[in-house]
C-alpha cells in the first residue's frame, strides 16, 4: 500500500499551526490570570479593566483553535497519536477559555475589594491564586512538551488548592458570624475563592489530557470508570 508522503507532510504542517495557536491561547490566558491576580492583590482597577477587555481576544483564539481542528479533520484522516492530539487540543482549548472566564470574574471583583482588603488577609486566597497559577504553568508546559511526569505532578497540587479552598470557606463562615454587617463584602471573597479553585480544576483537566495524549489512558473520573466496569462485569457473569 503506497503512502501519500505529500498528504503526511501537509498534515504535519497543519498540526504545527494547531500547536502554534494553542501556544498563543495558552500565553494569553496565562497573562489574563497573572493580571487578574495582580489586580486583586493590589486593588488595581485599571489593570482589572484591561483584563476584562482582553477577554474578547481569548474568545477569538478559542474559535481559531476550534476551526483549525475542524480543518484538519475535514482534510485528513488522522489516526493514533495525531487523532489524540486533535481530541486533546479541542478539550484543552475549552479549559483555557474557561480559565480566561474565571480570570475575568476575578478582575470584576477588584472594584469591590478596596473596602475588604483586611478580610482577604485573613483567608488563603492569595496563596491559592499563586498555587493555581503555578499549576497552570506546569500544565501548559506538560502539554507543549508532552511530559506525562510533569502532568501527574499537577494533580497533586490540585489537592492542595482544594484544601486551601475548604479552609478559606471555613474562615469566611467564621467572619460572617463575627461580622454579619459586612456580608455584602464577604460575598466577593466567596466568589474569588471559587474562581481560583476553578482555575486550578481546569489546569488539572489539562494535565489529565496530557496523560491521555501520551499514554492513551483516560484517568478522569476513576471512580465512575470503576463503577461502570463493575456493572459491566456483573451483567456478563
């Protein structure tokens, strides 16, 4: 069976374009997260405004990546690793766009923070934010380098962010009991903590996709997979 060398070369070129678009998307989203965290930490309303304005750029790049994936599937018949790359790219693209949305939500809260910076200091939100951004960096590097070891390290960091989030919510509950008159301000702390926790969750999703891309193994929702396997086994016994 003859191999179409030209077709393979053209597929490689299209995959290079896809990787470039994903890299641009990744870099932009990282800038959004960094900007949102800095805006929150410094109560910088102008920086927060710039973060919110650039959300349209994130949305445009999301469409560009999706269109490139559709183009490759329409022009070629990718198999094995190439097909896993395209599947992963679609999902990573969605996770990056969601991270951008949460960065925008963080920035939205900045204007409300001037009156409650003392409350932020009582929580672990800033520590969470630094950890979540570190996870995003590692997940991005793992995807670009197809480094499954680095990807698995991201999963451990996610558990730490979850613990910080739980601790922050308990702290916030205590503040509400002690200072109920500040409930309106405290609501913004809850929203911030949730946004940071979701950024970490999406970084974890990207890391899980790296494992799928490299190993061909889906490690998401292991509990659900085990239950489904057990049910299938019961049906055949």
